């Protein structure tokens, strides 16, 4: 089996090989690699127009640094971007491919940090400042919006009648409900004064160009970060139906406003979006294709199932296990050796805890791996890794987890029950005890779930 010197051998180093594929996928989505082709020209000097950069998301800091590095030094540039705590790249972030800032050259785009996935006062303050910066814009100005996953929580500006505490409670309930990302973001749009196209409306009459990194199945820009700069086809009635479906309470005054349509968002065809442009600079499919190409270059056939897989994480793990077993036992539908890749955004429904049971920790990547391991039952010749491409699985410090044919046996030797850990949604505790957490720190991009199964 051919291999490059710097690529782990998939046969003798299967775990390292899967981590290598993950790094390749992440590298493909780094902002500097994907931004230059989509940058508009600065406003002409004759027009007197300026360029204002606004943005939100886990990749916001790296996107801002990429724009600063690529923007003409003599062209005016200013703005504000909010990202998650600890997700601002260091200025000397050579690993991002960023050139050093010229000697004595000032930072032009301010980057601030706030909480994710549950919003906090810092995110509220950032959203207020971003909205304030849109005041006084003219038709000669350009607004460059940098949007990536996580922006929904980071760009929080509650609708009239809602407090920050209300938004925190509703957001937490949505996260624990098992609702799909498009459902959560439908609610978020209609309970916000800045999402669902409202930021673009506030920028009028300036031209708005949105650069976005997709972290959602289908790459719909109206779902990414709840679409602050694009039209919204969902309605107040849709938001009410979702809240009812998951039994989430809202204040009576807010319910009345939704029922009356008072919180409706700008729709497709609205004149406020005339002349605006949206560019998808990185997508889950591109990262999966990069990983597949790297696997094939190492002599391992690779197959991409989909970049849009959704559903309960543990159940998605079971489906992947059935496919992996078929390959390992019968050579169907793929022959061994091979790598099976998939992406998307699964969900975790938090189970009620039994009295006295320890609280679980973990995210959807770890929960996928537990479901996968339970269903594989120690199948020989199968290794796997699942991780979030932003480097954070849920709210923990790991990106995800990995498993091997001996995962269940090693766990049993330590007295660990995978059924117990699944009941408590405790993927972190399970894989931490085994030394099988994947820990990368923030990657400064976000194209959502990455899953790789190696079958030898």
C-alpha cells in the first residue's frame, strides 16, 4: 500500500491515519485558503465610500484576519466581529497560513468574544454594537459580512418583550430538545432583532456582500447563523409550531406578538436585498472531498456517504455500524480496505437522569461514537473517528472521539458500561477513561461534523 512519508500508514497506524484525514478536512476549510476569490473590490476613492466589516461565528476571528491580510493596505477598512471565547487566533497564527502583519500596521477589524452555545451578556453587547455601526451608511459604502456557524448564539439581540435570560432559557431548551438546526434557527430568527435578514435591512442603503462558511446540511445561507444578512422564508407561525412541538414555553406577550405576525422577518424578493451578494467560501462537502482525496493518495479507496446526515447521534452511529459490518464481513457495498466518510449535523436528545445518577458530559460526535461502538460489538478490522471541525464537541474541550476493535473490551476491563454512559449522555466520561478523546483545541473554522470509518 503506497504512502507518503508524512502520512501515517493506515494499516499499522489506523488511529493516526484517521486523525490525519480529520486535519486535512479542517485545513480545507480554513478561511485564508478560501477567501481571496470572493472578496469584492473596495469602494472607489472618488465615491468616498468606506468598507465596514461585520460578522459572527466560530470562524469569525480567522475570517477577519484573512480579510485584513488580503485587503489592500491603502484601502479603508474597519469593523467588528464576534466569535466564541478562546476562538480568536493569535496574531502570529502561522498555522492558519496568515502572513505576518506589516511592521507597525494596526489591526483594522476588532474581534470580541462571547459565549456559545448559550448566549451571554458579552454577545448581547457585541450585537448591539454591530447594529449601531450600521447607522449612517450610504449607497457608496460596502458592508462585508463574515458569517459562520455559531453566529446564532453569538449574535444575540432579543426581540421586544424578551430578556437575555429568556433567550438563554429558550436556547438551552432547544439544544436539549433534539430539534434540528433549521428548526432551532427558525425560532431564533423570529425572537431576534438582528437575525433572519434584519442585519442586512439595517445596512441599507449600503451594498452588502456576505462571505459564509457553511456548517449546516444543505448549505442554506438562511440557516447558517440564522441568516442575519439573507432573506428568510420561514414564518412566525412556523416558529410557534416548533415551540409547541418541543414543549418550550415563551412569555405570553411574545407568544401574542408571534401570533399577530409582529416579529416577521424580511422575505425573499424584499427590495432591501437588491444588489446584495452571498458567497459560500467553504462547505462540508469540500472538506469531505479533501479527506477522500488524501485517503486515496495513501492507497485507501474512500467513499463519501453524504455531507447532509441528520438525526439522533447514537442512531446515526448504529446505521454507520451496520454499513461497516457489511463491508468487513461481506465486502458489500464496498471492498476492504476502504474509508467511509460522512458529515452533516446530528442531534443529541438529553435523557432524564435517574435519581442519584452522575450528570453526563459530551457532544454529538462522542455520542455517535458510543452508538457506533455499541452496535459494532468489537467488529474486527474497524476503526473510527468522529469530531466536530470547530474543535469543540458540544461544550467540552475535546473535538470528538475515536474507537477501535478493542474499545468495548478495554472499557469492560475498567468496569465501564456503554449502556450506562449512553443513558446519561456521557460520551466524554466514557472515552476520556479510555484515553480516546480527540483533543485539538479551537480550529478557527467550522464545517460541522466529520466522521471517518476505516475498514481493513
